[in-house]
C-alpha cells in the first residue's frame, strides 16, 4: 500500500506545484494548446505558464512574490497556495520573487514526462497516455 503513495510523486516530480497538479495534470497541459491543433508544444506550454505568471503579478512589478497575494489571501487561500508552490518551483536565485526570466527558464518536468518520444510536442496520443497514467495513479491511492 505504501508504495502507491510514493509512486505519483516519483512519476511527476516532487515539487509542491506538481503535487497540486496531480489532481488534474492532464488539464493543465490540454489547456495550453493555444492554436487548437491538438498538440501542445514546449512553446505553448511555456506561454501558458507565462500567462499564469502575468495574472499572478498583481502589482505589475515584473516579478511574482508574496506581495502580490496580500489581497488574494483574504478570499482565495487556495490560489495563494498554488502561487506559493509556483514561486518555490521557479525561484532560481531563492530571493522569494519569481521574475519573467526565472519563469522562462524553470524546468517543465510535467511536460517532459508527458512528451514520451521527446520531440518537443505532446500530441493527442501522448496526452491521452499521460492522463490515463495519472488517473490510474489516482485510483491506486
Ligand atoms: Ca498546439
Ligand atoms: Ca528570484
Ligand atoms: Ca511528443
């Protein structure tokens, strides 16, 4: 039983943001398909992450930090949790702020995991396989 608790984290990486995305990891990928051609490229995934970044940068100082969540914390504690995880994941120099540069360079372990043949795109078959695997792991827990 115990090994099933460890498996999903081992599969998707151990960062808190990824742990959160385990709830619906396929959706985060599928939503990134900006041109709707059914495949998600690295650029599309990166762009969708940058879009989330822009939304999170509430005070528009070009970096996402806890300062941006002060008001959010009152009515969306769940969102704050997600953003904190995102910061922890991408804050390369550990100053508590994630700049656009840092988010652009942050690793994308979930994308890499889904891109089974490593051609830089997650196609429909890969996305389906990724979703199936995630659902299976959810069931096992
Ligand atoms: Ca696409
Ligand atoms: Ca930083
Ligand atoms: Ca691929």
